[in-house]
C-alpha cells in the first residue's frame, strides 16, 4: 500500500474502551485478556448464507464495506451523499463508481467521529486489512487499492475469514418460504467447521394488512405443501415451516412489529379476519388484532417445537417514502420509536411465561424500558431474557447504560450475550471485541468497588461470551 508523507497513522490503542482509572484499568486488562480470543457466537445477523455456501469472492471495497452497511451509508446520506452513488440496494457500480464511493466515505470521514461505525471501521481496516494510514481524502485511493488487492487472495474468501475470525456459530435471517439450500450445503460439508443456522423470520406472514398478503399465503402453501385457503391450513403451514427450519438447524424465530401488544382471539374470529385478508378487505383494526394474536400463536408453537422466540419491536419502518419507493426496505431510514412491554406481553406471558422449554428474548430500540420493564420481566419469568443493546443502541455509551440498568434487577445470567445484528460481515469481530472490552470494563469497576471478587468477575466475563448466549439461544 502506498504511504503518503501527509498521512496520519492508523494505530489502535490496546486499552481502547477500558477504564481511565489506572487501577481499574489493570483489572479490566486482565479480564479482557481472558475473553479477547474466545470464539464468537453470533446468534442473530444478516450475512447472506450463499456467501459461505459458495465461498463467494468479494468483488470490491465498496460492495464489501459500504453498500451493505446501513450504519455507514445512512450517515453518509445525512451528509448529502446520494444512495445510488454508494451502491445501496444492489445498485451496481462500475470500477470507477466503486472507487468514487470509497472516496466519498473518506471525504466525509470526520462525520463518523465518536460513532461506533468509526470504531468498527478502524478495527476492520487495521486488524483485518493491515492498513496503517488513517482514512482521509489523500489516502483513500491507496487504501482502496490495498483492499482491492487483498480480497483477491484465497485467505480473504468468506470461509477462510470465518476461521480467522473464530466464528463458532453464525445465524442468518431467512424467509419462511426459503428452501434453506445453502444451509444444507454448509451443514453437509465436512470441511467446514463453523455452525451456520437459519432464523425463522415470519413478520410478513403475520401481518394481514400488508400489501400482497394473499400472494404470500400462496408462497407459504407452496413451501409447506399445505393448503392455506383457510385459517386452519395457515396455522398448519406455519407449524410445518417452523419444523422444517428446525430440522435444518434453526434455533430461533425473530419478530419485529410496531409493538409487542398481544391478545388471544377465538378461532372463529381469527378465521373471519384471515378470510377477509385473503379477499383483500380486512380492516386496519382487524389486521392489527390478528397480528397481535399471531404473536401468541408463535409463542404457543415455540413451546411445542422449542425454537427460541426473539422480539425487537419499536421501529418506524421506511420513514422516508421517496427513499423507500426508490430503494426499497432496509436502506437506512428506519427510525426508533417508544415501545411498551409490560402490559402488552401479559396475555402471552400469562399463558407461556412459565412453560417448560419456552424462551423469549426481548430486544428494544427504546432504552428507557431496560430498567423499567425488560429487566424486571427477565428478573421474574424463567422464560424471559434481557436482550443486548440492539441496533442504534449497540454503541459504547448505550452498552454501559444497559449493564447498569439491567444488572441491578436481572443480573448477568438473564441476559442474551452480545448480538451483532449486522450485514457487514467483516465488522463482526470488531463488534464483539467492543462488547468484550465494555463488559470487562464494567466488571472491573465492580471489582474496584469491592462489589465482586476478581475470580467471580473473570468467570462472568467468560460466561458472557460462552455459556450465556448458548443458554439464551439453546445452542
């Protein structure tokens, strides 16, 4: 890589995110050293399984580091950069366009100061690619060329990087009608050691007010080979697809709706609403009631098939209509909203909160509910786990606040372990490293305050990245 005289060095401080106080920092260093190189368990994410099944070579720096990472391109968009210039939503860029997009990232790099994206990207550049210069307009071309050359090497193919990163378990997010072919390829390949599991994501199939719902029911019928013309058939088809997913390695289902209010409809009423949805005449109120009823049905199914149920509500999807119309969903303009758990989940938890084998992990984009609702729920119900800071909250200050808010009521062992929830494959180790550093710092503070002995802190630090996520997700 060409080094320019004007370039500033990129050097990662070994004590980044550790406490400032020297004595507490020494404790944190010891704790962090015990977990820094442990395998990564990633029970929720969005890496396409085809990348690993076909060991697809990465093509260029932009499509690898910018185009799939909504943390990056949404903040660039806020600086006035057009999404089409970043290759978002599959907008193909030629070689010149890819280089230009990387230059736009460098041009606006100061906009990322203090953000977790800056922390992760610096870690990727330095630790994964060996870049020694700070990203800037004058270094962008040299860094781009270095990355472009590096990703042509066999040791930078996805499978090789899985091994290098120490990823033991990686979950993907999958449509209920998916045939899971790529997961079977990976499962049946004796030369591939990591465990890659699908996740059952049925949101679209539980919302009868959604446009195209009758067509989705056709997809569900074809995939399950069960007639979905009736509510009974619909329920049977969902049960069959969940069994199929579990048979192909799934450990959880994932749900994201506007809220987590739950209710129970009688069968006749549910059937009436479902029939109206198939005819395209369902009312908004009935559609919402049906979706809330189906969350309870998902919990009921979970008690029977053993899939862990995860909820992450409270986001206004596709907030900017012109962007949605031009680029589609998941293109950076989802915005968090407030959410309520305690009253909303009571009908579900009345039925299944103490059911044998049922596990419910609660995530939120509204951190005000961590201490008020999620931690108390996890601190009583044997089924409930407090999910890690998630999407918009997976940042240093929010992680620190989460530990303080949740631990006092639920402790460490009713939490989920860290969730990277990312489409940016190369940032997975950086994200988990951030969490391990922050948890080591939190535990070190407890030791320094004589609230915890160091041997207990050491055991807890290890459990947070091993036994705790394995228990929460039945791994």
